[in-house]
């Protein structure tokens, strides 16, 4: 029986194949999936994915494949996605062109041929996220009518830009039937491999699943050998192949081939097995393999011929000889070739002597310089940089590294840009001065740095390369490297007397930002150094920007009149210099600093104006800042409904432009406002969404902080304590901003009290008071004071109240200026709690708190005040003459919110008095408010009435199935219904608008 080179039988993997098929089924139901297929090299990952794809209906599914490409450690920007998008464009040209209409110039960063008129790509340093959003929308549109499968092979070799784009696609789930599958080698993922952080982030997402491809067992190896050898081998041969291959599918193939060709097994090292096969080939075939090993994943026939230096006949014969044993295989287009397995390419490459490798790379570089059309235009500079570097030609490697960095920057491939710039810096001292002075121009994205360059400079100097590398590292998320590069630049400048001080100021500002981003400190000392460097220089763009950074820092850490004065100065200088972007940023800071006491709404009006101007000009950074700050400021004034509207606008805008962290902050602000108005389920859902899109520690820490408070008020103090601990870890202790620290401290105090750790809660409050956290900002300090007073009031009956805590609360309250109705309402609640804690539980302060919260649509605080008023009346002389209306209202509100501890407090209070039981009958017909349904719950109930499933409701309302399930649980509780059918019947009976 004739044997095969590759097993025609798909062996085993039933479980893994089933997982892929289940994922496809889930996608068909509208639940997007990302599958990570992992396993060691040669274990059969690609074969598994290929078998899955072969089982799809080609009429119902469209598949595109790309792979990570590496040449001696270098990767090409967006290489996997370039291949994927080109494949979709070939298969669905009309749909792709319609979907990207008007966005061709931006998408040309990934598919360069979309711009064919030679126009240089626009450079906007903040447009990378917008590019990712365009790709996401394109895939979403293509996946609307069919199952769309994107396969990324060899993710361990993918460039950083591809990883970032992939992460964006996974983090921002869309409608449509999109399945993304990525494969990677587990044996290549060492401790510092750049894929590790990506994999850690993916572990947090519910739509991400891992499939482990393990080695074959003995039975599976036997089945594979039947396919390879045409029959079951002798037991001794089976045992030897199984033992030496250790179940690795590729090694089984190679050992089976060796057994067939040599009628025996003799080599101990699989690498020797691979090279022995190559040694048996004619000289032209060996030359072809050596050249191909230095070209990356694929090499075209014309380039192979030019570099190998073989005649047409020699090349044809050599290719035929090397393809018979499938060392090389043709690509589907038939005009290019690749190694059948990367292990073979690695073995061939590693077998080259250093001189051989250098000569082959020099030949590649010379051929490509002579005829650049041998490779796609988007790969040319990167290939030349790598080949000249591997050829040890420092002069040409430096020139091409600078050029390749510039190209990578124009494509938003920031990590590749950083890597090329650092290579240029490595080569800097190896070339003469005349080479350094004639380098190709580098585009410096930051205007502040461009202002500091001498106009006469023909090319970049070393500081230009360092500055550009710092910003590339920051944009690419490589913050540790950015910090190192700023240190390198400042150290070299301090060692060179006469270095321009404005350039030093620029590096100090960047260092301050990176230190804050890394939670390594507050960055203030670095800003002071920048100020000192600019002290005697005339006003400039850098002056205006530095003032803005200082105003922002001061406002975040030490808000007050001095911060506002700095912000005013920043606006004036920016206006004088004529830098509108910096002026808009400074106006945002001025607005939120004014907002604490802005009764006439001037600050809010200015924020709306800045937001509109930024969106008109397309200033991504300012758009993000304005949309983050506007709902936050408005919520601080107690205007929650307006804050919700502003936040929903901000989410839409941030998502359109792919601003993940900005979107996360806006969603957090939305969650706070939704919680305030009583829509706790949707608030919690927004926190979940914020956690999914957040890219940095601070928004993630803030999500955990808010989750802790929500869990506590629902009656889960232990999970809340876990969230507080996570929040503290994420937010760190070196950059303590009051707007983050005070709420976290407040929730920590409340959680410890909820766990009956009163001593811990009191100690934490007294530390906060000593640190000045109890005296402002008012919007955060007052609720914390209310919690501290409530803790002491509840401890008072047992005689355990803390006099130091109460004195600190009263002292802090006297220093707070309450301007807005919401802060005056909290002040009323605080007076009532302090009275109760002091043993004088007077109904009048509670009545004032009820009256203050009544018009504010803050149901939880209103329920607390109603409970306090009812409690005070019961213990007063009027107790036997009052009805239970207040407690009934408090109970209804607390029940509708799901505030279990508050419900328990009310039940405990009513159970010990002669007051009648709280109403259990249905509310009067048509009285929606009495049910306590939120607007979102009404939307869900309306779709339940139409017979929609949870999945369909989730898709219709763009929420998760978990959130849908939570909504339905709360609807049933509020309507006191035992089933969905009963809930709909009650809704119809009472005239709720469910049928629409």
C-alpha cells in the first residue's frame, strides 16, 4: 500500500473540534466568540483549524486567514490583518468597498493599495484607535449576513499593532456573526514574551475561550501512522516512533518518513532528522531552503530566483526536488512558497554559519534595493532594515531603520516604530558624523517637540530619535520602556553642558506622565523640573502645555483656588500663543475646577462648548477628555438625568473613535449616575462594560471600587471587601487623587462596618480625616461623613459610639460649603444621623432630609431618610399616632432597588411595633411608579411580552444575557410575579405600556 507524506486521516481531536463547532453555533446565535488554540510547535493546531474550516458550509460562511511573520525577531506591522482584509476584499469586493467608503486613507495603514494615487498618509498620532474602530465596523458589517471566520495563525510572532487591534476587536463585542480564531505556540511563550500580557487580559473576558491541543497518545499515533504508511507498522516501530516523537504530530510525520525512506530509525535529534532530509537533496534545493529561511514566512518566485542566483532550470529542478518531500509547499496563488512547517525553517536557519547568514541577507538587501517591486510596498523598508542589520552593514542598517520607523509610525504600528528607533540608537555610535547628519527625515508627531527642533536640521539627531521613541512606546503601551528612554535622554543631556533646556523640559513632562500611568508616583517632582528648565525662556507651546499639565495635576491632587488660578493662566498663555488644542484642554480643567461652586452653570456651558468644538475639529484627545468630564461635572451638581444623557453621547463618540480608556471612564460616570437614580442593574452592567474596554489600572480600579459599594448595599459585604482590595491594588498608593481616593476610602469604611469590623472602620475613617480627605471635594466627603455618622448612630444603643469619630465628623462638616441641592440634601441627612448618634433622634431633621431628597430622584438616599423619619416618629411621643406610610414607601423603594440590608432594617423595625404589615397587594392599575420599574426594565418587560428569549432581548437592547437575566429577576420581584407569563399578565392588567 502506498504511503502518504502527510496523514490523509484527521486523527483524534474530537473534543477540540467539537469546541470549535460549538463556538460557531454560539456565533450563529449572535454571541461573538474568540478562540485561542494553543499547543506546542508541531502538535497539530493548524490541522485542527483546517479541519474545522473544511466542515463549514461555503455558502453560509466566509473565512480569511493571516499569520504572524517573523524574520530574526522582527515582525511586520499588521501583517496578519493585511492578509485577512485582502482576502475578504477579494471574496466580497463590493461589500468591503461599500463598508469602507470615505475611510480608505485611514484603512490604507493596513491595506496600502487602498490609496493608489501616491498620496502620503495623513499623520495624526491619536487616530490609531479610530483605525481599529473602522476595522471592527467593517467586520461587523461583513458578518451581518453570514458567519465570518477570521483566523490568525502564529500569534506568538504577530507584531504589537496586530495584537492591539485583535484585543480591540475582542474587547468591543458587536452584532453580527464573527468568530475569531488565533493559534499560538505555548513553548515559545517565555516569561517576558510580549504575548503574555495579551493572554492575561484575554483571560478576563467571557467571550474568550482556550482550546488546548495536546500530544497524541499511543493509539492516536498508531492511527496517524496507518494514514502515513498505508498500514499499521510493526509494534517495535510503533513503540520507537511513539517514544521518540512523544506524541507530537509533526515529529511523528518526520520519523515515519525517515523510517519509510531509510527502512529504519537512527538519528537521535529531530533537528538532525530535518537537516538530514535537506542534506539528501541536490545542491540547488539546499540553496533554495537556505535563502527561504531568511525571507520570513513566504517568498515569491522572482525574489527567490534573484537572491538564490540560480538559473531558471536550476531553480525549477531545485523547487521540484524540495517540494516532493514537502519541505517547501506552494501558496494558493502558485507564485510563492513557504516551509510546510516553521520548525523546518528554524532548523535550516539555525544551521547557517554566521558568514552564510550575513551574505544571504546582504544579497536580499541588494536585490530589493535594485528592484523594490519584489515585495509589497508596505514591507519594503522593514525588510531592508532587517536584511542590512543581519548583514552587519551599520551605515545602511541605520538609514533603513530610521526610514522603517517612520513608515511604522505612519501606520500606527507604534511598538515596531519604537523597536526600529531603538535599533537606530544602537547603531548611532557605529557610523561617522556625516552619515548621522544625512539621515532621512523623521516625522515627530508631538508639536511641542517639533517646536524645539532647529529649522536648519536636515535630519534627526539622537534626541529626536529618543523623543520619537518615547512617544512610540507610550502610544504602544510599553510604558516601562518609555520610562527608561526618558531616563536615557535626561541622563545624556545632563552629561552634555549646553543641551537645550526646552528639550529637557519636554522629557521631564513625558516622564511625569509615564510615572503617573505606571502608578509609580504622582509625577509632581518631574513637572517641577520641567518648570525649572523653562523658567528663563520666552512663552511657547511647551509653556502653555506645561501649565495645563500642572493645572490638571493640581486640580486632581490639591483642588482649590490655586489650581483654578493656574488653569486660568494656562488658558491665557495658550490663547496668546495660538494653540487651540492646548487652550481647549486648559478650558476643560478650568471648567471642572469651577464646577464645585458654579450655581449659574457657566462651567457646564463651557464644557458643552469645548466638547462641540473638539468634535468639530476631530481632536481625539480633547473629545475624550470633554466627554469624560462633562457627565462627571453634571453628576456632581446632582443633575443625574442630564449626566446620563451626556454620558451616553460620550460613549457613542468614544466608541466611534476607538478610545477604549476614555470610553471606560465615561461608562463609569454613567454607572454612577444610573446608580444614583436607582437603576442599579443597568449601573452594574455599565461597570461590567467599562471593565471590558478599560486598558489601564485607574479605570479598572475605579470599576472595582464602585462594584464594592454596589455589592455592599445589596447585602454582600465579603465580596465587596474583595473588590475594595482589588481596587486598592490597581489604584496604587503613589498617585492618590482625591476623586479616586475619597470614594474608595468611603467604601472601605462602609464595607468594614458591614463586616462588623467597627474598630477597623473607625481607624480607617480617622486616618482619612488626618489626611484631609473629609474636607473636600464636597461631593465625595459628605457621603463619607454620612456613612461614618450612621455607623456611630447604629452603635450608639449598645453604648459603643466613638467620640473621636463623631467629633471629627462634626469638625469636617463645619468646613464644607454646600452649594447645590444635592449637597444640601446630604448635609440634612448628616445632621439627622448625627442627632441619632448623639441620642437625640428628632423626626424634624429626618423630615428635612426627606424633603431635600424628594425632588432629586435619588431613591436610595430618600429611602434611608424615610426610614430614619419613621424610626424617629416611632420612638417619639407621636409613635402610636402615625401610620406606616413612610416605612411602606421606604420598603417599596428598597425592595425595588434590591437593597437587602435596608429592607432588613425596615422589616426589623416594623416587626417590633404594632404597625400593620406592609402592603403586599398589587399597586393600583396604571401606576407605573408604584411598581418601581426602571425605564430599562420596562423595555425588557415589553420584549418579554412579545415572547422574546433572553438572547434576543440582549441583542435587541445591546446588553449582555447576564444583564437581561438580572433585569428579569428584578421585574419578577417588583411585580411579585412567579413567572414571566404572570409578569406580563400583571403588566397588561395594570396598563403598563409593554405592547409597542
